[in-house]
C-alpha cells in the first residue's frame, strides 16, 4: 500500500471510529434520560435539564 492509499485508509478508519463513538454517546444519553424519567418520574425535558443535554445530541429510537 502506497503512502497516499494508507492515508486514505487511516482517514476512513478514524472517521468510522468518530462516528461510532458519537452514536454510542448519543445512545447512552438517551438511555440515561429514560432511566431518569422512570426513576424520578420526571418529564423528558426535566431529565434533559438534569443531564444538561440538548435534544439534537440524542438518538432516540
């Protein structure tokens, strides 16, 4: 593999890792919000306020 191909390959790997990390973080936040809503009997807005989470950072399925 030449140097350019190696750089392209590594950029793709790094991009994939970053996307995976972001998805995992969003799913973790969504799960935390669900747990707070259930445990403390609060609304989704209250749970997001408690966690200081913005809606656009979530991936709720």
